[in-house]
């Protein structure tokens, strides 16, 4: 082993070498740590390897064929100019260092082509990886802590003047799945369902319900169907209440039914937002962003 400088000795131990961490990132850090053992002083290795995944940088990826190993890295090809040695020779030395660090967690390694290092992980590596998956449970693969700014997902927003149909169910499944994936990846998600409980459509619904209560046909451009008669039976004084007020009361019942249907469908809880409130929230957020930009400037 090479002598380390005092600054190098103060670096925190590599996670791969300090504890069991059967992850791709830990394996990459293990390769970098093994490379430090080959470079005099261990300095400048990160500069040689560049940013992970960048063009011309260190790669650690699945080979195209299983017989090429579980992972393959170009680390030796990048180190060879720095060490002034053939890439295949550097790959042999790098593999030996990594094997010493990992022990039985690395079953074997092979040098391939111009100097690629193929790694075959051992059973203990796989067992530790499986234990990590089991311990994580449903949170396995989840993202990091949520950022400050939320992601707004507006979905379904079915017309509240009628019952849900299969198209609404499709939108509900799509929107809920998207929100769940965003949450799982670490985003803070706000779920909203816009409810328009005002305007000509709502009044037309009220007029249709009053007509049904009076045993009359629906007005021109009104609503018809069994659900209109059912609403007339559920809403008291449907024959005399103002159509606008009657329509808003009917919308409240329909939205209640929609929420129950979505809950039964497995859709997570969401906020009911009317357009006026949404406009106010949007204006508030816009002004807040403008103030924040002004303070930074």
C-alpha cells in the first residue's frame, strides 16, 4: 500500500469499506477507493474519473451478457495514463485491491478487452442486498426528502352536475397513479379536484330538479335522467327553492357521491377546490414568488 498524506487520512471512510452496503453507488465508491491505493498519494483520483455517468467519466454498468459479470467498469482505462502502465495491468491491480476490500462479497473479477474490469458479486453481496430490500419494505426505492416547493396534481375534476362515468374513472386512476409516483420519488404532492358550483350549468341543474319535483319535463338545455329525479326526492322543498340555490345543493350531494366512489376506487384523499379559490391561491403564490425574486435581486 502507498503512504497516505495527512489530508487523505482525514477523509471519511468509504461506505463500502466501513459497512455492508450492497448498492451500485457503494460499489462505485469502492472502485474509487481501490484506485486511491494505486495512485501515489491517492490524490486526484476524482479528477481522473470525472463526474459519474458523464461522457468520458467513470462508468459502472451492467454488461450486455451475464457471462461478462454483474458489473463492468472502465476505471483501469482512465487510470492507465496517470499510472503510466498498460490498462490491462492496471485492471489486474485494481481488481486485486477491490477483492481485498470486499472479501467474499466479490466472488471474482476478470480483465476483458483493452482493460475493462468485470466484477462478479458473491452470495453474501446478494444476501445483504435482499435483506436491505426486505428491511425497507414498501419504501424500497423511494426518493429522498421532499423539496420545499410542492407539485400540484389536478385530476378528475368531473362536471359536478352529473354522476361519474367510466371516463372520469380513467382520469382518476391516471391522476392518482401519477401523484403516487411523484410522492414515492420524494416530491411533496398537493392533490386537487376542481368543483364548479356556480354558473348557468348549476342553475340549469336546479331548474331540472325543480321540474322533476313538479312532474314536469326538463327545461330546454336542462338535465334529464334518473339521477335528477333522485336528487329531487333527496332535496327538501325542491318545488319552491330558488334554482340557483337548489343547483348548488345538488352539486354538494353529487360531489359527496363522487368522493365516495373515488374512495371505493382506491383514490387517495384530495382537496376540493372551486375556481374562485384556485384563482386566489394562484394570485397569492404568484405574488409570493415575485417578492422572493425581488428580495434575491
